């Protein structure tokens, strides 16, 4: 028979796990090597997010190098204010006036993908819905009573869910890249290191065989 003390401990553990779990997040599985997706996401960020959200740890120059964007193309197609290539991404509107307007300050998003995780971001950005009970008539499934305006309302309500999902996947890919620009290099280096260690195993094994042969003689 199960000891009643164990039953209590088990039920506390189960309820603690359930309480800590995120609401049903949608899986996005971004490919960190896919610079095409990151580039498209960067374009969306510049057109729809930069107005309110800075990304002060990210310089245009670095993005141009990592995502293979020609400096001239960067200036003419992406940077839509007076910033130069050496500048970091600054929001267009001052954050204190925005926080008065929306009741919360839009955060700097440089490292947000590391803070929330890619699935959370994807679920948040695809999670806006109409809610007649709120004064602005919309809400969000993962950030309840959200203060951010539903900026991609037109896209979400006019595009097919597949196309809109791909667009948000690109945007999430860019935010994941921005939160750790060195990650794709680090992961590809990791593969070489593992290969090197595997190859090193052969001479080390042969050396061990040779030493033991001498010892056992
Ligand atoms: C008009 C201003 C405005 C624009 C444009 C805007 N946001 Fe926001 N955003 C906000 C505000 C205000 C908040 C704070 C929301 C809150 O705390 O409820 C916010 C919060 C966020 C958060 C943090 C949510 C959290 O608590 O973790 C993320 C992520 C975010 N925005 C992403 C985006 C992305 C991506 C875009 C572009 C598609 C965008 N925002 C465009 C105003 C804006």
C-alpha cells in the first residue's frame, strides 16, 4: 500500500509542475542557420516594431555582416531613419511618452528571445484576438490584458494562418538571432570540436593499447 506521506509529496510535486507550466505555447522551431528568414524578420522589425522598441545591443553594421546585407542596401532598404551603419537600433518614439500612452513602457527587445524563449515570442505575436470586454477590443492569449497595440492586426486578419505564421516565424528568427548573434557560429564550431574529439580518440586508443602491452609484458 502507498504510504500516505509519499502520496502528499507526490501531489505537491505534480501541482507545482502544473502551476509553473506556461499556457499552451505554439512550437516554432526556428533554424538559426537560416539567414534568409532572419533577413525577412529584420525587415518586419524595422517596419512594424522599431517605432516603439529599441534594440540597443544590436548595431546595423553587425546585422549587415551576419546576414550578408550590402551596406548600400542596408541604408536604402532597411534603415528608415537618420541612423548610420555604426548605430544601434533606436526606437523612433521616446519611451516615456509611449508608456504614458499605453500604460506600460515598450521594452528594449535586444535580449528578449533569451528572456522569454522562441516559443513564447511566437505564441505571443500570433496570440492577439478580438475581445469585446476590453476597451481596445483585443487581448492576447499568452499575455493577458496586454498593453501593446495589436500592430499586426491587418496581417493577422487578412492573410491565411499559414502565411501569417511564416511571417511571425521569420520575425521570431530575427529576434532569436539578435539575442545571441554568435550562436550559429558557436553551434557550428561545436560540431567541429566533437568531430576533432572523435578523431582524437583513435590515436589515444592506440597509444593506450601500446602502453598496456609494455606494462603487461
Ligand atoms: C505602438 C507601440 C508598439 C509597437 C509598434 C510594438 N510594440 Fe511591442 N510593446 C509595446 C508596449 C506598450 C509593450 C508593453 C506591453 C505590456 O507590458 O503589456 C510592448 C511589449 C512587447 C513585448 C514584451 C512582452 C512581454 O511582457 O514579454 C514584446 C516581445 C513585443 N512588445 C514585441 C513587439 C514586436 C515584435 C513588435 C513588432 C511586430 C512590436 N512589439 C511593436 C508597444 C509596441
